[in-house]
């Protein structure tokens, strides 16, 4: 079987709960597309490392489509994934990161509504989008775009808070919302899976904290859409004949 394979590449985490959620996402992708080979890979912390996965697939004559299980086009996409692709020549290509975009905003809204127990239209408080944070300008711009997308969906301003590298911190963003007159504050996690960052949100002082996106059906559809688009753009010579 020489069809392209999907390499679902996550950041990697030491959190057992985080690893479980990311693997649940990969498993959900497999269930949604029976017969599609889905391989795990990581850019940090965990094995197998992306370069090793791509090298093994290339050696086996397979074409790999890397779908980053990442929410922004930061360092890991532009450097780590790009380096692994370069080392494997024309037999490996990458799709864009999952976010930002309307599909991810849909998942953020759904998780918020689950945490609130009611439609967001009924929530009259402030909303803070909590992101991991990055010193990479492109990743920071992607979070700004995600905040703007969520604000458009809600029809009112949304602010951002960060868990590392950037300011304001999530507690600072929550405090600022209260100082501006918000009676209640909800925090939406711009996070894929639980871990060190998501654990900090409980202490941020918000009234409601949404769960990480996790293996949401919307993310499953988005992963497959990224894969299909990348496959359609492959040069014919990069796909081995069946």
C-alpha cells in the first residue's frame, strides 16, 4: 500500500493526561478515516521524534504528509518541522498548523459553552483567551488572530492572557477584566491538551475555565481537511505508484 500516510505531529508533553488526550485525537482521526495510516510524531519531549519517523517512512518508500497538531505557526512549525522535511527530500510535505481559523474558533466556543452550561449568547461577562505564549512573532500574531476571530463570533471584544513568554499573564488579564467592570470572567483555553499550562488556569481567578480542546470532532475534521488539501497539492512524482 503506497498511499500517502498522515503523520500527526504534536509538541510532546510530560503530562500523562496530555499524552492520553493527544493520542485520543490521533485515534479519532483513524476511526474517522478507516484505512488511513496515522503515525505519531513529536517535536519535543516525547518519542518518536518527527525526523526519525519521516526517515523510516521515506526508507520504506512512503510519502508522508505531516499535519502539525499545533495551534500556531511558530518555531516548531517553521524550524523543527521544516528541518525534518528538508532532511527527507520530496517524500515528505507538511500542512499548515491547525490554527488560527474558524474551525478552531468553533471548538473554542463549544468548550466554553460546555463549561458555562449555556450558550455564550447568554453570558454577559468578559472572555479571556488563554494561550501558552511564545517569543516567536508569528506565533504571537496567530494568537492575536484567534482572539479577533473569537471576538467576531461573540460580537464583542475578547482579550488575551498568556501562560509564558508574553504579557499580560492570564491572572493579569482576568484582573483587568474585573477592573473594567466585568461581573463574571470566563477563560477559554487556546490549548490542545491538558498539562502544566492548563493546570495553571484554575488559579487564574476566573469564574469559569473551559477545558482544553482535546479530541473534539471539529479538530478531527480539521486534521483530515489539512491532510486532504496537502495530498491534493502533492506533485505527482512524490506519490509512489501503487
